[in-house]
């Protein structure tokens, strides 16, 4: 295969590993700086240009689009799809996963377990929104936050109200969510490839932090997940239409609840915690599934 990888930083662990895994399997892989691509949107002849040249001959594209450039990155990926290049994850599916509200709505429709979550715009209904989320403590999060930034735990109703008002004053959209206390500052990440969980780890937050993000100083260890957790992760991936993703779940008292689904999951934490060759499994999956022009969107919305 000739593979394009849309990424900005070739030195990131995940990107280096994907290049290594592709080359080891005899494929040609080129890292393409997403922001330096430009597009010719002409009827019947969609083109992507890069460094003064038209990109041609690619069989598959691996999108590793950073959350800060989602809009432009998805436009570039769509253009590859229009050219008939097979994407590891489709642009539509990535778009769903990047918006926490949209993905939760889709997951809820498909019956995936979720923390009780409320969303509203009108400041007059703050009381009711907090009530839906079960009053304090609640977790308040930015709709498009990542790496734990913009996720706040409000211990009391009073602090919850001020946090909601502060975010609203800054004109950003937020979710208010039931705090899953019994998770004890840990979450489970299940790595799904092609409808199967191929690796999973438990992440635990740094001392005193309820957020388990590795970027916030959390630590990770391999974990054996339950059949119910496995089924939930697979269902969440399917619901959003993602071939490859990291499904983050909390162990709540009635079973797993999904917090978010990451469409460009990092490989470093998972490979180190489990010793598995996750990059290799991703390339293997591409080998099995790629077909020129096969970019049908799964699922609705
Ligand atoms: P981000 O996209 O910034 O990673 P998340 O929604 O994944 O945001 O939240 C970050 C971390 O905060 C999670 O990994 C988890 O440890 C903790 N967390 C988030 N929501 C809840 C919740 N409702 N109850 C308990 N802990 C939560
Ligand atoms: Mg997260």
C-alpha cells in the first residue's frame, strides 16, 4: 500500500510507531503536514496539493488530526475521501467524536451507558440543569475540551453555579454531568480496532486529581476488562462509525459508562502499559479493509 498519514509532528511517539509499523510490513508511508495541504475543489477532479505537487497514487490515509485543527484537517481528509483514498477513520465519524455533545447524543440513542448529562444555553435554567445531573458534586466540561483541560469538579451546588456562570460568561458551551465518585479517579481506556477491543488499560489520576488523563500526570497499567465493558466499547465505536478509537469508560456502580471516544488515540501509553504492538495492529487492519473508493459513511447524524 501507499499510505498518507495526515499529521503535523513526525516526532510524536504515535506517528513514529505508525511509520515504523507500515514500513516493517513493506508499505510506503508519507507524513503529510495537514495544514500545508491545499485543495482544488473542481467538479469530478478533486485534488490535494502539497509542496507544489498534486498528491496521487495513495491507497489509504491515516488521519491524525489534532483537536486544534479539526475543521481544516477534516476538510483535507474529506478531499482524500473524494479522491477515493480509503481512510482509517472517516471524516464524518471523526467529526462526531470531536463534539462531546454530539457523540453523547448518538451513544444515548444506541443505548450505550453514559453518565447522566445535561446541556442548556439559557442561564435561567442553571438550577434545573444541576438538578438533572444530580446536584453537587457535578463535573462540568467544555464541549470541545481535550487532555483534561476544561473539565472541572464542582463539590457544592454553590460552586457548581458559579462555574456554570463563569463558562457561560466566557460564551463557551458546556456539559454538566453526574460525578461518578465510585470510579475513584480512575478510568478505563479500551482500544478498539475493526470492532474488537485489542488492548485496554486503566488510568489513574495524579494524587489529588479526579482526572486520569496521562497528560495531567496520570499513570497507566494494563487491565483485564469485563465482557460488559468490552461490549460497551465495541458498541460505542460502532455507534460513532469509528474503525479505530480509544473508548474511555468509568466503572460506575451499575456498570460501565462512556465518557468519550477518541478518534486519534495515542499509542505511547497503551503500548507501554500492555507491551502490545498497537501500531502494527492498526496497519494490519488497513491491509484487511482498504479498498479504493470505499468511503461509505457508517451510521447516521
Ligand atoms: P478530556 O476530553 O479533556 O479528556 P474527559 O471527559 O475525558 O475530558 O474527562 C477527563 C477526565 O476526568 C476523565 O478521564 C476522568 O478521569 C474524569 N472525569 C470526567 N468525567 C467524569 C465524571 N462524570 N465522573 C468522574 N470522573 C470524570
Ligand atoms: Mg478524556
